[in-house]
């Protein structure tokens, strides 16, 4: 029968029901109760026909249009009447929307990286998967020759190029006439410009990198050296003061959304020829990007290339094997990590994390909005009752509330957009991006639109459903109260809000601590007062001269050199051999470092076995020092005196140095082999300055540098600064999570404030009576607080285990991480409780101080 | 007014309303139809047909006569309009004329 009433328009209900009642009696008499019931149901269903359908009733759908303008007027009036309340509500919503929008922009930008190339779908990066004694490992490093060989061997590989990721951080010197500048760039194969979409301003993609001495430069570089791109074409630049290159093309400056960043490109093969190490079959140092034919199936191609390397390196298949795998080029920015040999994790973890945070914040804001609106409607029960009495249908009421929520949502989004526009510069600074509000992007606009609709519907539906159900009589009498289920729902919402906020607080605390840990952890070497200078130009052959002159200058304590910058020795290889090592296997991760004699001293390292290098031992030119980890891997009991070799040089181990962090703390400490090579044509000069005498030291350095290497500008960097750069990701994360936690707390507070105020107002009379009966102020405050404290307690109970699991997972990604102590959770819980108590008692106090006469007087 | 043709069931309903007279409402009409035609009629069909007939102007209705058996709910009572009567007659005339003109031979 209820079904009938729902479906049927009221004009027909009575007679149909009556007829069915008569028939029911007959059926009951004739066929018994069960049959009668069945027939009844059947006939009700048969009555679902068009003629009596209430939804097609033309009567009630007509006044809809004029109702809109009326609704809007009423909404405007109600807004003005509760100005503070409405403002708070809208502000909370706007903040939540704004925060989510910011994150959304960031996420959208992350996903757009590297996807602007025309051939995106055909571009793949080649990774390796290595099997070693049962362990599977994956890596991005491939041999230098791979691109060329693959295009020759596989018809599906249309084009290929290599890429040397470290070159972006090592600017090279160029000069024209009297202009000398350092620019950062890379090397590429001739087909580079047809693979990637970097538009050329001058020159032709086919010839840009065809000749071995050709160079393609960016607009910026062209303007700096030649004044304009047109003038640059065909000109000659002197590179590193040792070779001349001709500008064959000028390209537009590389956009920020490309992971491949460069101001110039030179010929790949010519570069490989320069250094025999680059021609080694097992030098897995560079990335290789290939372009497949349009019709080629990437899976098939991957299967074909898997064992390609076997033809170049003879591995013992059981002990060790290296396979090639493909990964779409656009993906390698986000999915940059490796797990079990397969690309997984990396930046995408952060992206997903932030995406979820954005959703959470949005959720909190919406919940808040719903809660607060609903609470306020209690006061408007009379209004709703009057509407009902004057003939508003349930549908009309619902549509009114949804409209009101939609208007709020609109205003909220407007304010949110304004907030975002204001915060964008700050946000860009924080994240190192250049985000804008892309109003022209259809995706963005549609997302905004759907946000609006969703929020409006969500927030408006709940109060609408409740309120349209009230009995007018009760409401007009003034005894209207929300049912128990409504209050319970609202309470659950508060619990959810606070759980999310607590989780965010815990995350913030943990992340901050972890970042601080990184920054302050003892690296095992002295980070401060250490300056780097790149080895280039005349400094290469005249290094020893430079060292002699500089080390006695004011402010300088020690000078030495290293083949890689000490804090970021990312270059590692498997080409290490030692006594007793199985010649068929390759152990990756050996970090070779070629240094001067004073390296151990200058770095402040500790020798735990054997001795340091010394110029007094002539044989030391061929000897090695290894670190503790290396000893572990090589399996020597007494390493001193054992024979080891790398890159064609072999000698004895003379000392073992204590493990120190020469790489990011994301990774465990790798084995390291140090040897002496003071004539290596690349590397970094290390200069230890005396404490407090930095300016003098820099002046000294500049003097000597200009004397020895006048053709090039003086360049230097600080070790501790460089080190901090490595953790930029984490720093960004930390600041962002600070901001978001704050936002979440703020919004939750607003919600709590509203609820507390509301709850207090409801019980004004009760408070008055209690005061009259002698209750003290504190007992009244306690009365109200108890309820909310319980809610927060529940939230804590939910949030703590969840956040523990999440944070534990996150910390496990780091080889060196802080402990997840209970302190974090305690602080978060205390904060939440504290805030709750503060907010609630503020409201409760207000009520407690009210004169009972006033509160009891109202009817 | 155009559209004075009515379907078979509609015609039967109209006739039933005429027969039942004073107490012509859903159930009574249904019973009359069942008695006369010998087929079982669903009450919802009767209701929807009558509503349609009312819209076409052949019958009018009023509410009245609540009884205990109906749980106190009123009945919708139907009555033929002049137009309705006209339509019944017209239909009958057409039928009869056609019936007459069938050659006697068919009936042998």
C-alpha cells in the first residue's frame, strides 16, 4: 500500500485502495489469506499505469520556475540573518575546496609531465632487470651503445637515443670571442629531434645533430652568445676550451614539464668515442629511449629484446643474467623506482598520497558543511512547517534546500578560486612548479562543475531529507527536535572529521621528524666548510699546480679531489673484481672513486683497518682503500693485501675506511673502492675551508683559479647546500603536509565550533535550570565537554592504528629512518583533545554565564 | 469533436456503467463485466479505462459512498453523460446496419 501511495497521485489513491480492500475481502473468503495477499500485491503492481502516475501530474510541476526566484530571495535573506554563521560555514567550505583545488592542480601537472610529445605513445625507455644469486633487481642504467645497436638489430625500433642524467647537473663551459658562460646540456643521437617534440626555431631536425661536431642550442643560449636565434645558426662555439662545435640548430627553450632538461645537445657517438670507459660493454650508466613503429606491439618487442644484452656480455646464465625491459617514456617520471626488477613506486607514491589527501580534505569540508547546515536548520523548523501547511509538496521542499546548498557551494567555489589565485605564487615556490588556473582546460572546468554539483547535492540532500519529513504541528508548537538517528549521524561525521585530522597531524609530525633526521644525521664525514669546484679547462692538466698554490692561501685548510662529488656518488658499476671472486658474476653497486692522496683527511673519514694512502709509498698509485661494506660483500676476513681491480686497474687493498653516507639516505650504503688517480680528466676539487674564514677562502680560490684557468669563469658550490638539495622532495612533502594538516584541523575546528554552539543553544533552558539548582560553572562546562570528548576519543581510537600502519609503510621505503614511537601519536591525540576542549568550553562558558532568568523566560 | 470511435472494451465499460446505474464504481463494474462476458477482468484495467473514458467526456464521476468493507474509503461513482449515451447508440447503429447487410447465405 505504501508503494501505491508513493507512485500514485493523490487524486486516485482513495478509490483504488477502497476497491482493492473490497476485493481483498472477497479473495480472502474465496481463496484464503495467502492467495488473497498474493492477488493484492499483484493488483497493486498492475495499477502502475500512466494515467495515475503522480510524477507526470501536471499540476505540481508548473509553479517550478517562479519558485526559483522566490527561493533565491529567501536564501539571501536567511544568509543575512545569520551572517556570522553563514560566513563561517562558507569559509570552511571554501578552504576545503581551495586546498583540494591546489592539490588537484599539482597532480594534474605531475601527470602532464613528458606527455606533450607527439610520439608519446611510441616512446619507451629501456630498463634492465638483473638476476643475481636468486635476487632480482631493476635499474634504469643501460650501456652507451644500446640505442645504436637496437635500431640496427630490430626493425620495430624506429629510432633511439641515449641520455646521460648526470650531465644536467654539470654545466660545461662555452665561449665565443670574449664571452664565456657555463651551460648545462646533454648528448643525443641524430634522431633526437624527430623522436621528441622540441620545436626548432632554426635548422632542420634531420641535420641538427648529424655531424660529430654539431651542436643544437636553446633560444636562451643563442641569445646569450649571439643575440638571437637567427644569428646563431652556423656559428662556432668553443666547448670546454678544447674543441670547436658548429651550431646546426636552435630549439625553443625546454618547457618545465619535460624531465629532459638541456640548453644544448651535442653528438652522442662522438662523445662515447672520447672516453674508453663509455665503450665498455658492462658500463650501465645511461638511459636509453627508443621509438617504436606505430604498428609495433610493445609486449612483443619487449619479448624480443629481453636477452639482447647476452650477445654483448657473456654472462653465466645461472649465476647472473641481465634482461631488458620496456617502460613507456611518459611513465618513467612518476614511476621511477624499482621493485623486484619491475618499475614500481617512486614519485607516483607521492602523487597518489597527495591526491588522497585532497579528497580527504574535500570530504571534511563537505561533512562540515552538511553538519553545520543541518544544525542551523533546526532553527528554521517553523519556517518549513509554515511552508508545508501552505501546501508545499515534499519535492518542493527538497528542491529548496538543494538550491540553498547549491548557492552556498557556488559562493564557496568562488571564494575558493579566489583563495587559490592568491595562494598560487606561494604554492609554486613551495613545490617548484609553475601552476596556473587553467580555465581554458575542459578537464579542469568539468571537474569544477562536478565539484559544485556534488557538493550542492551532497550537502543539501541530507538536511532536505530530514526536514521535509517533519510534522508541521510539532514544529509550529516549537517542540521540534531532531530525531536520535539524525544526531547520531552528525556525531559520526564529527568522528570521521577528527580521525582524518589526527591522521594528518601524525603524518606531519613523522615526516618533519624524518626530514630533520636526514639533515642532522651524522653522515660520517664533515659536511660543513667543504666547497666543491668542478674540474675543467686548465684545471685538469694543471690540477697539481692548482693544489700547491691554493693549499697555503688564507682560509684554506686542505685541497684534494674526487671523481664524484662526495655526497652524491651515484655512479656505480659491476665491473669490480677481487681475489676469489667468481669471474662470471657481476655485482652491481660498487662505487669507484678516484681521489688525491689527501682524500681521507680532507673528508674527515676514519680508517678502521690498515692505513691511509701516502705519497711515500710509490705503489699506492695502484692500491685501493675500500669501505666496510665492500669488505662484507667481498667476503674477506682480512682484506689488507688482497688483490682487487676495477676498470682495468688492479692493486692491493691497503686500508679499510669506515662506512659513510656518500649517497642519499634513501639507499643503503653501497660498497666503495677508492683509488688514486690525480690525472683523471673529470671530477670535483674538494676544498676544506677554515671555520669562519669563508670569504677569504673564496677569494683565495678565485685568485688561484683565475691564474691557472683564466679562460673559464670561477665556479663553486657548497657541500652542505648540495646535500640539502637531495632531499628537496621530502622538504616539499613536509611543508605541504604542514599546510594540509593545519587546514584540516582548522576546518574540523570550525565544524566543532558550530556543533558546540548549536548544542549549547539547544539546551539553554536545561543550563538555566541547572544553575538555579546550584550547579557550578565548571560542572556545566564539564557536562558539555564530556559528550564531545567522547567523540574525539573515538576518533583517536580509529585514527591511531590507521596512521601507524600508513606511516610504517612510508618509513620502510627509507634505508635509514626514524623510529615510530608512541610520542607522535600521543602528541596528535593531545592536540586534538586540547583543541576540542578549548572550543567546547568556550561555548559552554558562554551558556554557563548566562542569567538563568533570561534563559528560562523564553516560551 | 472528433474521435468518437471507441474500442471494444471501452464500449463494454460504457454499457456496464449504464446497466449498473446508481452504484457504478470500480468493483461493481468489474463484476458486471465478468458476469456478462465470462472472462476475468483486472480491476486496474477497469479503472484505467474509466479514467480514459472520463477524459474523452463519455462519463462523469463523483466521490461518495464510503463503507466499512472499504476501510472507510470513498468510491468513485460513474455516470453516463449525454455524449456517452450518444456514442453508445451510434456504435450500436453501425453494428446493426453492418450485421443486416451480411448476405443471408453466410448463415446457412
